[in-house]
C-alpha cells in the first residue's frame, strides 16, 4: 500500500500524511491514516494480534534513513565513546600531582582508574533491560547525564577516596552509554554497510584511551589535576547536550512498539510489533536473561569464550601500558609528566593506520560476499583484519620489550608501539564484526560477555603493573604479555578455517545460522511475490 502511494505522484495521500516535528531529535513519522490502510498479519485480537512490521519506504525505519543522517548519528555516538575512554585514562596523567596532594600510594591512585574500568564489567548487565524497555535515546540521556554529574563532583574532591568513589559511579553510568553506542550503529546499518562505521567506532574508543594520558599529563603539570577533571566535565557536558538535542531513537522494537500502541488506542484492536509476536516483553524476564545469557554464551560457546579471552588480554595490556609507559619514560628516563606521555603517539599512529586499513578492507569484504555468498555471507569473511593484527601484535610487544632501555634511543621503542596499536585495533574490528555476524539475535549477550571479561582483565592488569615492572624489570615485564599474545595468535586462523564447522556444533551459533537462512528464504520469497504483484498492476494499468 505504502509503496503504491509513493509511486502515484507528488500530490498523493502518503505525502499529505507525514508528520514533521520541529524537535531536532525526531524524524518524520507516518500519519495514522496511512498506517490504518495497511494490511497486517493477524486478526486484531488477543489470540491473533495484528503484527506491525516496517513498511516499504518507511521514514521511521533507522536503516532507511539518509546516509548523511546515519553518519551524523554515528559521529555523535563515536564522540560520546571517545569522551568516555578519554575520561577513563586522562585521570592517570597528573599522577604525581594526585600523589602529592593526597599523600596516597601508587596503588591507591591506580585504584581510581582500575575501579572506573571494573564498573564497565559490572553495570552493563544491569542497564541492558532498560534499553529494551525505554529505548536507546532516553537511556543515553539519563546515563550520560549521570556521567557528567559524577565527574563534575570529582573536581571538588578533598580526599583520594572521594575521588575514587565518584569515578566508580561515573564509570557505572558511562558503561551504559558505551554499550548503547555500539547498539546505535547496529540499528542504523545493514551488515554490508557496518564495516566502516564499526571501524570508526572502535578507533574512537582506543583514541580516547591513548589521548587521555597525553592531555592529562600536560594539563596536570601546568594548571593542576582539578583542571583535568574540569576538562572531562566540560567535554562530557557538551556531548550530553548534543545527545539531548540531536540523537534520535534508533531501536526498532521501541519504535514499532510505540506504533502498535498508537494503532491500538485509535482502533481498540490488538497490535504488536514483530519483535513481540509471541508475547509482550516482560521486564523481569528481560532482567533474568540479561544476567544469565552472557555467562551461558561465555562458557558454552567456544567462539565467544576464546575470542573474549583474546580481546581481554589485549585490553589488559593496553591498560597495563597506561601505568608502564610512565615507568619506562618518566622514571627510567627522567622525563616530565607531559613529555613522558608523548610516546603514546606511537600507539595513536597505529590505531589511525588500522582504522584506515579496516575501512579499506570493507571493499574486500563486500567483493568477496557479493561474489561467493551474496544471500548469506559467511561470518568468517570478517576475520582477515584480525589475522593481520594477530601477527603485528606480538611483533610490536617484543620489539618494545627489548628496546625500551634508557641506553637505546627513545624513538626505537616508540616506533615499536605502532604495530601494537595497529594489531590491537585490527583484531577488535575483526572480532566484533565476526561476533555480530555469528550471533545476530544474541549479539547483545555475546558483546556483554566479551565486555565483562575485557574490563575485568583491564582493571586487574592495572593493579599488578607496578609490582611486575619492579620485580621483573622493564624488559621481561613487557615480554610476559607478549608471550600471551603469541599463544593466542592462532585463534583468528582457527576460526577462519574451521569456524563454519564450529558454529554448526555450537547451540546458539547454529540457531542463529538457521534463523538467518530462513530469513533469507523469506526475503527472496517476498521479493518474488512483490515482483509478480508489480507486473500484474502494470498489466492492469495498461
């Protein structure tokens, strides 16, 4: 019906039945008359409700929005993620100032970063059900606002424990926005389009972690650590205002649920979204699944378990470097705080190069899938960037481990950090895309499992970095994590070669594969019927 209306010229019923809002965060909506003219599956009663799905050329369908607008929203959520990770690591920049003012031990100051990181492992499971009930926009506004409030409170901290506790609560709210950002990208882009925005999203995540100590070091040593916290508050506050003004609701179940409610109020009949066809979503059930399913996937799905361990080790090493770089360049070479954080530029260059590489690799992915599996692309086609990254990662770590001595020019060890940053980013982009394609309907749980392990490792690695570098020295302390990445190096190769067989033997992965195959058959059947209807209408018009 809607497709026909769009084809009948400019002065048609569809164009006259579009609701345009003056609020910048609201997209065009279909009017009630157009929605009522559609034929829906079902009888409109409790036993057989009308099922609401996206219509052809539906202006409310996030995947059908203009590319410019989708990229605008991608930029917003990527910037939000960048600021969160910046807040995480910039705290460690003015290390000496914090130590002098609060007379605290190194371990206690590191705890402020470790607990912020640990909060990302705990709270996403709590926030996830609220996203499905209230949508992404409202949760973004509330939780990012909470981040701004608690980080703003750290400016006035009079003791180290106040600073640590406020940062923990700030991280607890930020974790929701972090997880929601990836969800927005999944909402906006089809699988064939997702590679580039996901590369930018991952790149912005790591850029924040790396830029944070550099900015924090210079600001801390010049105008004080409170201004570092102030900079965090200002930057997150600006992002929060942008979110409030421009971030639209992108979560399809919420949009269709609101449409079903509108139709129910007008007609008195029962409407449900296609996501609630069997039964309406219940918060208690959502909360239960949110807490249990990530653990089930983690320990029952070898793909989730092994790749989560791999990414967790890498993430732990990155956080270890937040403490290790000051040891190598400030303690051993007597550099100032600001100058001592500049070697992170090597990692930064690696991240930028990897982001460019993974964007270009999307060309290879689209060519391969269109040529060999256009209807149902193999998830393993996503893994080549992870394979390349898995080789670069240990090379960079071993190189850095044995060239970071003060007797060797600093540029050698800084250059060594480039392949580390490149390998890290390439692996994360490849693994994330692989998990999304493998566990489409369970992606949220797979990512939650990955996030739990990743941030636990990140917080724990921070706690023993000082002791490890003191007892083992700067060479062997860096070599141990390098050996861990060497042990994990075969993982991407194994899944690239045997992933299809592993997925068939995995409960959740095989279920997802069957659903995707059925969906492909349904789409092909629907397209064939649509073509026949169009031909019949053309004959009738003749």
